[in-house]
C-alpha cells in the first residue's frame, strides 16, 4: 500500500505493508516539527521506512539513514526511489556504532519505548522501563552533534515523566515542541505479552510511567522533544 505523508516540508509517498511498523501519529508530529533547512547534515537514527531521511534529502540536506535490519534499510531505499530521491547514505548499524568522528547538525530518532519485563516486538520494546534506547541515544548524541546541533526524539509517557530525562541538562537545552494524547488499552498490550497490562499498571503505581486516566480511559502523552546541544 502506498501512503502519502504531508508535512510543512512537503509531501512524500511511502510503501507500507504487514512487515513495516505503521507511521504513527506521534511520528507524524515529529515530521511536522523537524527543524529542516537546506544544507544541514542530518542523521536519521533507526530510519525504519526512511521518512525523515527522505524528507530531509528532499529539502536539500546531506543525509545518513541507519537501521539494524538489512531488510528494513532495503525498504527505506525503495521508498527513496519511489520519491525520486538519490544520494542518501544508508548504513546497517546499531545506535552510533561505526560513526566515530562524524558530527551532525540534526539527529532525529523515533525509538521503541514500550516497557515490558521481557522482549516483545523489536519495533516496540524499550526495555523493562521503556527507556533503554532513549538513554543510550541521549548519552551518546552530544559526541555526534555540532555545537548548537539538535536532537529530535519522540518520547512516550509510558517510558516515564518528562522530569526523568532532566539529567541531560548539562549537555542540552531541552524544549517540548508538541504533544498528543495516546489512548492505552488492555487489549493492545496483552497481545504483545500476557500480563503486560498489569505490568504497566505496576509501573504507574511506582511512579515509573506517566499513565493517566480520564473518564475511565487510560492514556499517555506522546511528546516531541528537542535537545539542543549547548554552544561550546
């Protein structure tokens, strides 16, 4: 299925199938808030379907898209071809491995953040508290950003309250660019792992997860965080 995505930076077409994680409303919100201008050096970390890499290349940026799965990178390249985009550098690698010495003006990442006591789908699982990938990227990103460079992260309340990530303030100026409500249901999470809903409720009770309730319905916030590296 071909899907058209529209943003302030223009529109692109992507191919979605049963093997591809759907482009979520939160991912769209990140797309809408990407601070793209021509000539930036951009890293799309964990590129998935390649959306951020393609839109950045379309804007005239120099772009690297990475992922840990060869087949996902192949689909991202197909999506680039569908949009008439060439020149994107693609690399199979986890996190920043193999990028030592390189720096970027903008890094964007939409990472798995569902907490679970043991692994679920790789496209969903963020470790026992949902923060494993986020914390690795936040600790490493300052080494790969120019002074004043920007890291854009999607962050779900499932992985903790915003205050939990304030430990990065010595390195970054932190700003929330946008947020939305994401409804949560027992049915959604039990299909990933039996007992997962109760596990999430336990994290909520411990103050480890920002799960809120309104009129008998549970939800969390999805936010777009901008981390701007302090100038040297």
